[in-house]
């Protein structure tokens, strides 16, 4: 009886081991599936990171053919290299990635629509960029919101009216655009106009500056170095107002006006400017042939096939035409540069994600383009 009981006990134990064995094998299969899934996810994440690194560090040259129906024949194929929002980025040694993207590209002029400087006005990355370009090619610059103004009305060790970074840009041959500047080719004239000067009330500003100069003259005995710097800037501004008044009379309806603005213009703003502009006043956005802007860096973080994820001024998933590329406002084309660097205003979106740094070659033509 004793031995028989032991046999039954053994068989029961064997049966119990057999009963629980399938559950153990099931757990092994789950564990294997989990490891496989983790491996796939790891590979997917690694692939996304590598793809993003390549996309966001390789400078892209975008080519845009723009039809302007009244373009003078002598301006046919006039080309603009448009750059914006470098934010002091160094895209390879001495901007090698930009040099690679440009290759042997030829262009008639260079337009920089602001926010090109690095922290604390670091201008060296911009100077390295300019060094890639032919010396004789006109280069125009308007400041962005992180650049600050060209002018420095504080005592700063020299008699220059410019900020240190602006002084270095002018020494490198860059034209700091605070008034319209024109180029003429044969019978064709093209103007580059800072947007803000369209709405500048010359007489009112002249009264303001004159009053400030008069006040400084009355207390001349108490002038210090800052006062002297302020006077130099005010005198410069008075000269600029006179130049603007003279320039306005030079505009003709057949001239091409390229409007430069750092922050893109809105449909409502352009509509108001066109509606209230006098037909006889050719110095007007009514006669603009193209608006060039920057500011948004293409949204900084982009979702493939979707567009910008979030733009502080525009919210979540804004229409791409508001952020980058070519669109039309009251029939006037506006091109918004996708930019080159990353903007600190995107506080929670550092760097560029799935967003290639971009330079743009815009070629003007009278021919219809697709």
C-alpha cells in the first residue's frame, strides 16, 4: 500500500507538471514577441533619427520661377538668391553645406530678410556666408526681430551710427536697406523696398526728429557722449527722410517693386494697403511685383506630409502657405523663406525636425509658368 501511494503521488506530480507546461510555453512566446516588437521600434526610432539628421542638416536649394506679366524685357531671367533666419547657425565649416547647395548657381542679387545673426549680435556666420558670394553681386539686408536695429544711438567707442555687427556687414559690401534702392538693366528698373517705408509719414517724422534735435541744442552745455551719439543718429534720420522724399518721385508704373519684410504680410494688411493706395502714387504696394519674407523657419518642427506642428503666432498645424513658400495676397506673390537656422522664439521646439535648411533662387520671367 505504501509503495502504491508513492506511485500515485509521482504520477500526480508528473500530471501537474504536464498541466502547467503549456502555460510556460505561452509565456515564452509572449516574451519573444515583446522582444521582437522592441527591436522593431528601436530600428524605427533609429531610422527616424538618422533620417531627421540628414534632412535637417543638408541645405536645400529651392528654385522658383515667378511670372511677372509687366516685367521689362531687360529684366527677363533676373534672379534673386533669397536667404533668411540663419540665427548664427554654422552649417559646416565656413558654411560648407551652403556652398555645396549653391554649387555653380548664378544670381543677380542676394536678399537677406533678417534674423541672420547669432547670440549677442554674432555676425561671423553671416560673414562666412557672404564670403561664398561674388564680390560684385549686390547684397541687401533688412533686420529681423532678433537682430535689432542697424543704428546705435549710444556711445560705443566710435563715431559710427551703426551697431558693431552692422558696421562689419557694410565693410563686407552688404547694403543695409532702410530706404528703397534700385538697379537698372537697359530699360528695366527694379526697386528693393523695405516694407515699413511705405507707411512712413515723412512730415510727421521730420517734425519729431526736428523737435528732438532742437531740445538737444537747448541743453547743449549738458551734452555727454550718449547725447552726441543720439544727435548723430537723429541727423542721419533727417537725411534719410529727405532721401525718401526725393526717391518717391522717381517711381514709375513700369518699374518692378520688390517688397522686403522680415515678418510675412497678411491678406488683410495687403488688402488695406492696395485699397487705400492712390492710383497716381506709384510709390505704393499697389504696384508691388513680389513680397519677400522670412521669420517662421518653416515651422521649425515639421511633420512629414503634414507641415508645421506648431507656430507661436499661428497656433497648431497652421496652413503651410502662412509659414513658407509661395502664396498670393490680393494678387501679389509673397514668398516666405523656410529659413536656415532655428529660432529661439520656439521655446519648446529647439533645432529643426524634418525641416531642411533652405536657400531659394527666385527667377523672374514674363512667361507663364506652372
